[in-house]
């Protein structure tokens, strides 16, 4: 189970709950503090593929930066939205647990149990 990772924000209660849920299920994930280390365009594209979702489903739509950057513009391309996540990692929904070619957003935390 060492190939399991979590995109984690320690200040987020759902992220902390999800990490604890993994630990309680004997999973020791690699913790990716994406607000500190950032995310690459390739990582975001991989997450979108593993989650089988569109970019806005991976974004925190209520963040001030989402509105300020005009990201609700329907004419923006997938790459435009991915670039926004890369430039502003705070926009990335959290937590995300990845296990191989599967991933789940931990909202609610129990959803990640499907991928471990």
C-alpha cells in the first residue's frame, strides 16, 4: 500500500479527517502538501484522468481566486483551467487520494475507501 498518496492541506478539516481515516485503515500514504510544493500541469492532467472528471470539478469554485481570475468563463479551455490550478494550487479540491490508476476526492472522507 506504499503507492497510495494524498494531496493534503493540514489546515483543512476534511483533509485531516481523510488522512486519519487512511491511517485507521492501516494505510501509510505519501503526503503531498500541494500548497507547499505546488502541482504540475502533468499532475493535474493525471488527476483529472484518474478521477474521470472535468477541470472545474477539481477546483474549489468558492475560493476568491476563482472569481478574481475569471475562471467561471465558459470559453476557457481545459488547459487554461489546469494552468490556473498550477498557478494557484489553493484552487485544487482537497483531499485527493491516489492509488495507482484510481483516485478519489475525500468529500466526504469515506469516498477514499473505494480506492485503497
